[in-house]
């Protein structure tokens, strides 16, 4: 995608169509709410639309979107944690819809329960198909650190899911 000044509506629409499902899915894994995931996804694409970004290729676009979406979700979750929950009346709060059950939802839940640094590498490796070197580049960590975090995450998942579940 070219710089914002020369970007057309058709360019942005094509960019959006190429990546919105991926960004939404990534945001949903962090936010655990359709509405919050939609908000975060929208914010990511607003950054692209209003920013002066130039991407070398589709891989560069996807890496930028990944880092931006993860950081935005983490920031939003931090701000949610800072809200004063005591002032809310539980009876007035809206009901939370039950999540859609998948065949392996317990695996996703176990991954989501990992510490953030471990969750990031597992998600990018298994769910998004990045190699450890690509994950290191995306997250700005040394490849050896990513491999160690993968090992630690797998060990935690084995403890959680049992020895019969092998990664």
C-alpha cells in the first residue's frame, strides 16, 4: 500500500478486504468480546487510513498489523483494568453472551491463560503460521528468546492439558 497522500479509496478497500478477518480474529483472541474486537479492529484500520505508512509488501503489512493490533488490545485491556469496578452495579450490567463452543475450545482457553509473552509466541506460531524467526522480527525479540518462550509455553500447556496432548 502506498503512502497516505497517494492512496485511493480502492487501495484502502483492497487492503482492508485482504486483512480485516485476520485483524478481527487476532483482536478477538485478546478482547474475548465481539464488540471490543470490532472496536480494536476499527482502530487498527483507522491508524492505517490516517497514518502516513508505506509497506514494502504484503508480509510487511501483515507484520505491522499484527504488532499494532496486539499493542492496541493490550493497551485497551490495561485501561479496562484501571476502571473503578466498585462503582458498577452488577444487577444493571448487561449479560455476557456465552462464547461459541469449538471442538478444541479448551486448547484455546489454555493458550489464552498463558502469560502474555508466552501467549504471543504460541498464537503467532500455531494459529498464524509464523516461523520462530518471523515471530522474533515481529515482536522485536531475539530468535533464541522466542524459542525458549515456545519451550516454556509448551511445557505449561502440557501441564494444563495433560501429557496426552502433544505440541
